[in-house]
C-alpha cells in the first residue's frame, strides 16, 4: 500500500470514528436550527463528507468536535443563503396591503392587540415553541432565510447586506414584512388565547 | 388636518418599517424624533414596537441557546450513522 493511500484509509477510519461520536449532537443541532429532519440529515452527511475531503486542513491541536461544528454551521448558513437567493414570494399575501389600508393605517382586523405576557422564560414553554416554529414556517422561504441568517450568525445588519448582496433598505423591508406576519401569527395563535 | 399630521408624524407603514430599521440599523436623530412622536400618538404602532422588540429578544434567544437541542430518536441515530458511513465509503 502506498503512503498516500494509507493516509487516506487512515482519514476514513478517523472520520468513521467521529461519525459514531458526534453524529447525534450534530444532528440535534442541525435540526434545532432548521427544524427540518431531512435537511438536518443532509447537512450532517455533507459535513462529514466535507471533513473527509478537507481532512488535511484539520489541525490536530484543535478539537474534532469544534472543527466539525464549524463546518456544520457554515453548511447551515450556506443553506439559508441559497434559500434567500431563490425567493418565492406571493406579493398579494406578502404585501403591506394585508395589514394597512389605502391611507397607510392599520386595517381594523389586523391592529396589534395588547399581549398579556410577563413571561420572561416563554421559550421554556414547549407549546409556545411549537407555535413559533409553525408561524416561522409560514413565512416565504427567503424571508425565513433572512431571519435565520440574522439570528444564526449574530451579524450586524450591514454585514448581512454585504453577505446577501442586498441594500440595507431591502434588508429591513424584508425584516419588516417578516415581523409583521410573524407578530400577527403569534398574536392569533398564542397571545390572544 | 389629518393629512398634515400624517405627513409630520409618518404613516403607520413607514413608522413600523422604521421600528425595524431601528432594531437592525441606526436611525438618524430626525428619524428617531419622528418615530418617537408617531408612537406617542399611535397606540397601535406603539404596541407593534413593543411586540417587535419582544420578538427580537425571543428570536435572539431561540437561535443562541445550546441547552435544548432536540435529541434524535435512537433508531434515527443508528440509521443516520449507517447512511453516513456508507456514503463515506463511496468517497
């Protein structure tokens, strides 16, 4: 066996071991971020393949888990970037006229109501989390992608704009529409209860 | 009169947009003043602002929590590991 071939076999063996050790945590993380089982599986698989292909870049002094999660996080962000670039937006549903009338004032039936919440740990409530996920998944794909990119990457608005190659006004208009819908959905399904 | 007021104090569409701009970017001093006046007079946009900030906090917490990722079921874990191992073999 040549030295090069032996090294490749060695890499395979190490990655196989990592698959056993880290798949569960990585899958749970990918699912937590995407709330899509099939997608989470694909992202984890792609991560291990990328790790195998770029094994030479792995610095032995760093933790494999840290390295794998950094690849996985990049894959998750790439997914949302791609989702953002292939928008499917229904303007009738997504337009401001859903919320505001011709005078640019709130439509009576969409006016924000008072939310009775003093709960500072609302995310600890699994029922609320379900509703939140449900409402997020009702957003058009590119809006959801923009929301996730913003909150996944902890980036400043201007950096996201650079990343997505959009203007700041594009970005906050997307966030505006996404938040209008998300707020409305949460009000109807949770805070109005 | 209403139209004049609207021009001075912004329509609700723009006010809510500025509320978002304020969260993700910075508003100029003039924009801040106009938004402050608008939300002082418009109870609905004032509520929207409170809700939007709460949503911002919830989303920030949701995406940065590390403690509660849902664990996959055991059979799912095993199947996924096998699938990945098989795919690795082909590469």
